[in-house]
C-alpha cells in the first residue's frame, strides 16, 4: 500500500480527500443514532425501570424554579406573586405536563415551583428554550427576587454547554502546542504540519463513520466524541511521527544518495510494519471493552476502533504519498539550504547516558525501577468507584449551583429512591398499603428525607405501582448508599415482600450508581483476561517470541497499575483540588479504570512495538542482545520521546475540562505515557532484555551472535 501510494501520490492524496469528504458528509446526513433508556438499564435498577416502563410510570423530566430574595433572608409577598406568575406561564405551555402548587421552604428563605414536562428527555430538551423564555419573562417583572432554574434537563444542557466550551479551550491549546512540539522535532514547518493535519482529518473521518456505525452500536452520548478526538490526535500524530522520522533516517543511512520515494518505501518495511502491528494491538485491546455489556463502553469502543483504523490507513496511504510528493521540502532548513546530511545517525549521548545503568547494571536498575513503579501503584489498592453526578459537576454551571441551593432549602427535592412494584390487579390495594407502610417506616429513619405525603403512582390497570423515597444527602454520599441497602435488605422485604406474588425493585440515582459499579466489577475479570490473552498472542506472533509476549504483558500491567495509583492519590484526596481545578468527591469515576486499562494497553504497544522492533532488527543483523538493546533503544529514544510529548500534550489539555471524568482520563493517560516512555522503555525493558539475553527471542530462531567486529559490519550491511 505504501509503495503504491508513494509511486502514485496524486491518486492516493485525492483518494484520501474524497474519503474524508464522503465520510464527513455521510455522517452529517444520517446523523447519530442515540441510545434509548432501555440501553442503559443495569441490574436491579434496570429491572425497576422496566417495570415502571411497562406501567407507563417512568419518571418524567422534572424541572424546578427556585425563587429567593435578593441579598438573602426571608422571602416576602413578591416571591409568592412571582411563583404564581411562573406557575401560570408554564401551565400554558403544551410542552409542560403538570405544574405543582408553589411551596415555601420550612425556614422561609425560598419558594419552589416544580413542573414535569411532556415526553422523553429528548423531547424535553427540544422544548426547554420555550420554558426558559417564560421564566425569563417572569424574571423581568420582579426585581427584588431572584428566579433560578434547575432540573434534569437544565443540568444536562448546562453540563453539555460547559463541556463544549471547555473542549474548545482544550483544542485551542492542543493544536498550537502540538504544532510547536512537532516543529522542534522536525525543524521544518511543513514536516510539522503534515502529522497534525492528517490527525485532524482522521478524527473528522472517524466521527463521520461513527455516525453510520451508531445504527449498529447506539451512541451513548457523553464523552464519546471527546475520546475519539483524544485517541485520534494521539495515535494519528504518533504514527506520522514514526514514519517521517524513519524516512529521514533511511536517507541519512544512505548518505542522501536515495530519493524520498525510495526512503518512503524503505520506511514502510520497518516503521510502516511497526505501525500496523501497533494499530492491531490497540484494536485488540479496545475490542475487550465490548465484553463490558454496556452501551457507554460499546460507544467509546466503536468510536476508538474507527479512529485507530483510519489513522493506520492514513499512515499507509496519504502519508507516504505526501512525503514522496513533498520530497526535500520536509527536510530541515539546513539540509534544504546548505545540502547538509539529512539526519545524524549517531545516537544522542544523553540517551546513551540514561541507558547505561540498564545495560551495565541491569539487576539493580530493574529492581529499583520496578520497586518505584510498585510504590506508586500502592494507592490503587484503596480505590473507591462511584458514578459522577450533580455533586461533582462544576459549580460554575448555573443549574448545578441552583440545584445545590435548592436541596439546602428543600432536601426532599434532591436524590430519591424509586421503588417499582408489579402484582396482579387484585392485589393493588394491598400493594398500596404496603408502600404506604414502607413510606412511614422510611420517615422514621434519619437516612430518608421528610415528605408531606407518600409519592405514590399507579398504572391504569392497577398492576404496577411506584413510590419515591427522597434522601437528604447526595447520590454518592455514604449515607445515601446505606439508605439503599436498608431499603433493599430490610424495609422492602418487611412490607412489599409480604404481598403474595408481588415483584419489586429499586432504581434511582443511588441505585443506578451502585448497580453500575457492581455490574462493572463482575465484567472486569473477563475484560482484563481477554485483553491480556489477546495482547500476548498478538505480540508473541508478531515477534515470534513467547518471552517478548510475556514481557509486554508484565510491563503494560506495571505501567497501568502505577497510573491507577497516581490517579487515586490525586482524585480521591483533596490536596490537588486547587492545583487541577476540581472538587473531589472522594472517589474515582467508575468507568475510568476499564477505559484507562484498555486504552493504556493499546497505546503502550505503540512504544513497545516500535522499540522492540528496532532491537530485533539489530538481533537479526547479528548483534548480541545487549548491544542490540543499546542500539535499538538509543536510536528509537528520540522519536519515542517526541511521540510521548505529543501524546502527553493532548492528554494534559483535558485537565482544563470541567467534567471530572474527562479530567481523570486525561490525567491517567498523561501519567501512564510519561511512565511508559521514560521508566519502562529506558530502564525496565532494556534491563530485562539485557538479563534475558538471547533467551528473549525464544522459541523464535535468530542468528547466533557473531564476534563484535563481524556483528557490527553485518548489522551495518543489513541496515543499509
């Protein structure tokens, strides 16, 4: 593919541009198939939602308008008039289903207007501007009071708007920083621009294809597009970087006597092959996330797989074509102007010095470096997993700030357990009595919030009944989790459980979070086992060495564990809150460990495949393993470090995003890449391969090491 592209550059370039336009256009035309409510059902919470859906009792989108006195204090007559005005205005909207009578807080500091909206959350989102307009009109008539809106739709919209703004800022940081890094690496603006432009086009193409793929794997929304951007920029730039650096090296090796097209074809045999193997490794790792049996992971996996495939395809087609067509214009300025040698072949003395401990004192280096990584991994043993919610969303979002103030004045309007019961129609009265008794028992427990009357609803046929039991604490608070346990293990069996033939289940924010974490815990061993086995098979096959496969698994687990430890130490505590701009909830987002593990395993293969490929080149040329390790690592250290810096710059940009989950992903990936590129590739891997020596390649057949002088001449001949 690379040879054809290099020899037919215009066909390859035009073909790529057509592919980009077609994919982006197709994605825009067909749109994205959004996942529905049932796609998110998990565990007992999912069963409760299914029961409620069957009876037409799904909790409708609920919005609230909080009215307080400007400057604080007790509300007066003006607040009451404003509440009545808001209720009247909203009651006249076709998108509003029901408006409750305004209620005043017990301490007299606020008035609340609660209303439900017609249809699904998607319908309510579309109708929200009309609601906002009515609230804004009412706001203008009462200058002495403050009207603020919050609710399921408002918080979601506010979160999305904040995320979009944050991501735009992150992109404005990422692109110029990446360009500057590449400019420093290549010393030529055109050479720096090519990887960046290809990465951007790969992301756009992948997002277009993802729209089509969403009709097979529904889009769960959230961070999918963001992860695609993150993955696309990271692997897209890296693959181009590996390839372009190798083209320069091939010309340098030939003393500039070969043209760029020939150098491109030679690079395809080495770096091109490594890119394909690396891409396959990433894909193999990502496939494991499908085993999570979760629509969010399926969405992220689908988008990531598509962008990696597109990035690999671009590195085999349009990249060789561009390099062949641009020719000397991608060389350094000194090469273009003065005819200097294309690229120095001499390994950097800095890298030789850093590598010296691993090759001269491999045992000590291995023990010290591995020990440091294990020490960094220790905090991961105390990891606490929760699902992110209103308590961790940025307080700069108006709807979130209003939600916090509302729950202070109206504790029962916050988090609530949702009990759904199904029984024969003849048992309807018995079920209602049991749920009323359940509500009374809950009222007597301080874990639950006080309500004026039971929040009971029944289906038209009397077969299904639901009850809301609010709690005064946040969804991730320990008290809320204890209340769920009391409800499921004690209160429900003692009340509804006594009704013959009744089926019941509990949902709500707390239940969904707990059940989701439990579901992930059950699937994690299967996913980890699949990724480890698949990666081992892929690495062993690619390098024809079981030992290399085992080494790859061990080192990737080590770097992932260290990254998890750093993540827990930073985000479960409060010491880094001001530094990184977040409010710690005392937990790590439940999706982070699996996402990080799978992505890290894939991205680590980038470096491992590239470095080990260079080492194996030397071994196949007849160098002893110790010498091949020194040569391979020092010659690849520059490009690996450059790639790592690019990746880290992309990941660090996500630290500027307010959403805690994306901030944790960016931090975890950045730390892992730094550890992988520096500690693993410069210290642990070289020392381990040096100790193993010729046994590193078992059971594959490699040439027996020759005498040093003969080996050097044979290696030079082979490389040339």
